C-alpha cells in the first residue's frame, strides 16, 4: 500500500469517526499554535500572497476550475510514480 493510499484511508476513517466540531477544534488549536510560532511579518507575507492571487483572477470560477485541473493532474502523476 502506498503512503498516499494509506493517508487517504486514514483520512476517510477519521471523517467517519468524528464530527464537524472535532475538525473545528483541531483547526482552532492549529491556528493558535501557528500564531504562537510566527510573528506579524509572517501573516503580512501570506496575506499579500493570498491577496495577489485573488486580485489576479477576474473570474473566481475559472480560477477554481484551473486549480482543480492542476490538482487532478498532480494526483495522476503521483499515482504513476508508485
């Protein structure tokens, strides 16, 4: 079994065993840990990156479909490498 397949199966099992509240709690913990480990400059840099990406796309649905096709081709490529 590949690492990719094992990760997918583990994620599916976790999703079956936990509810929305579980994911909200771990997301909040992750956000708190990130804020403890990074300074204001870090958030300014990632904010600028996010802002530049969204301002470059004139139509968000085109941007999303392009992103999705890139993700699926990456996924297909990773399957071929196993």
